[in-house]
């Protein structure tokens, strides 16, 4: 054992930071950014940590440490929310914007944390971001559930009722009526601004003449006057927006359904309010994509159903978008029909529904189309382990998400030790029930060597040799078989203080 820092000490620190068997008193020593290199960042960002470490991070004097923990996707939101009132604005902003990388299934922050961020006014230290800028980070993140928005409709704070009113189009007529009669002028003013979306004259006055984001937003979402509709029909850049606007009148839709640009016709074919004659015309369109979009979804259909199909029509198997929060009025009968449909696209829609019942999950798990099985594995919490493993092997773009799932098998993977893909070999090398993967200790891929060296069956002299070899030192230091005494000794050799930085 060397008595002075060596070429492998930084690798030991990184390995210890990732070691799932390391006790809290070992991990606490890594919270000094000045002596532990990047190890503190691995500890704070890349893994779950014991409660004692969370306490030390939240109270840590260095904002870099606290901000790093605020973006940790592996810890419960309630732990990250402990930093919601942090004195440093960049820490609070990181809590507001959400973990990084953003999980496919992000969990909401606790209600009290959301209320604090949405109503905070104090600037805090550093002064780089205003309270409103931090608030916008939160609103743009996926950490606010729809149920919270509805609960805020009757909150005692007017600012939170204003926040709820901003979801105007999602509200029921009764909820809208209550907001119109709200006793606070700020709430009523917000309602008035939303009602302007439904006022063609107001939108005509506001519509910019030049191309810009605001112009496209109005043409996509707001009620439009006859003059604006006619002008948009004459503009090739505006017709695509018009084809998706729910306020577009039928006479304009007829013209758009015969537009020279097939992208415009596809947008019309995807609408929920098509009449049978227009649907039949588009179902015979000369463009295959237009025909498919019309035929795959017969009438009648709802806007929510159209949105689900559009999502599938536009995404291939490399889609890494978030798993949406189930709508409260989700039409499960429709999803059931999709699951048993002869249309592959509709079965893919069903496979993406995370609340699909178990009987249909079992059916789709045996679907003859491989992509349906892979989609189910990537999106549904009840997907069988065997198809989750198959999706991991076949779909590299889904692996970062699947690695966070308990459904992905971690044992019985010996048959994958020789796989050509290094990420698959690394998964197999970490199988604690299999034999020690000796042959992978010299693998050409660093990730594979690291996983192999961390295998718990390596011990004694073999593990010591791995600790001294730069090719395997990081993985060996992450080996859960190392005792607390040995881990402390590694940190001693790296000259890491025995006690964490005082808070």
C-alpha cells in the first residue's frame, strides 16, 4: 500500500464515492471538493446516499456541493426539496428546474416546496437570478402535477389561484366560472388575459406581421378572425399552423385538406373534429403518410386520442421523451381497443399507456411486432422482466432509463458476458450471482472493466491487485466487498481528512 498519493488515488476516490456498500462515515469524508477531486460530485449527483450524508450535504458550506445534490435524479424529491429555501439562488434554481439528467418518469416536488417556489420573493445571496426567473424554471419543469394545479384553484393565496388560472383550457366550466368571480383583481386580470385567446378581434390586433414565435403561437392556439384566416391561407408558412388550430373554420379546413404540402394535409388528417366526408377524402390521399394518419384512427375521435396517436406517428423507437402523467379522464376503454387492434400504430399507442391493465400488458408482451414489445418494456411498470432485458439489449437509446428500473434483471446474465455491445457486457459483469468475470478485467472498454472489478466475488489478494492497477482501480474501490476499514485506508492514502468539512 503506497504511503503517498499515486496515479490510482483519484480512481480510488471515484470508486469509493460510487460504492454502494460504503458506510456513511466513509462517504462523509468525500464532501471536501478541495481534496476529493470529482468524487464529491459522483457522491452528490450520481447515486442514492444515506440520511447522514443528506444532512451533511444540505448543511454544507459550499454552494457547489448543495447545487450538485439539488440536481441528483437518484434521490426522492423530498430530499432535494430540503434545499428549496437555500440562501444561494443557483441552488434554489436547480431545485426548481429539476434533476439532471431528467428522468423519464419525473416525480413531483412536495406541495409545500412548490408553494414556496411559486410565491417566493426574496433574492437570496449571489443575486444572479430573480425569484421570478426561478419560478419560471419550476413552471417549465415537469415537477408540478396537474392535481396540484387543481388544488391551487381554492388556495388562500391569490398568487396560487393566478397560477391555477393559467391552465384555463384544462379547467371545467364550473372552475372557470369560479375564477371569473374571484374576489382578487390579479386573478380576474389573469382570467381576462386568457379570455382574449377566444376573442378573434383581440388576437387580430395583437398578431405580429413578421414571422416570430408569438405569431406562430397565435396562429396555432388562438381564435382567429375571418381576415386573419384568409391571410394565413395565402401564406405557405402559416397554413401548417392553421391546420392544427382548433378554431379554424370548416371552409378553411377543406382548402387545407387539399393543400400542395402533404405536411399540412397530415395536420388536417390528425384533427379530432373532421367530418366523415373530409376524413374519407384524406383516407384516399395520394400521399402515404396522409392516408395512414387518416385511416389509422377512424371517426369519432377525441383531441386526447388524436394527441396520443400523433405522438406515436411522429416518434420512432429512439424516442426518449418523458412518460406523461396519466390524464384524470383517461379513456381506458379506448386504450383497450387500441391494445387489441390490428393496427400496429394503435398497439404502440396502448403500449405507451403506463396505466394499461395487467391482462393487456400480458397480451402486448407477446405481440408479434418486436417494436410493440420494446415500447411496452420501456414505458409500462408491469412489463415482464424478459422483455425489459430484450429492450435493453436491442435499444441503446432506452438504456439510461431502463437502468433506473427495478424491472430490469440484474441476475442470471452470464449468457451476455460475451456480448458485442460493451454496455450489455457491463450489465452482465455486474451480476452478483454469476461467476467472477475474470476475462472482462482486461476488456477494451473502461465501463466493462469497472463493472467487472466491482464484482463481489473478487476478494483478498485478487481485489488488492485490482486496486493497484489503474485499469481496474476505480471498479475495485467500488467493490461492495471492501470493509469500512479498508475504504478508510484508501481515503487515508489519498490524504482525505478523516472528518468532513465543518458546516
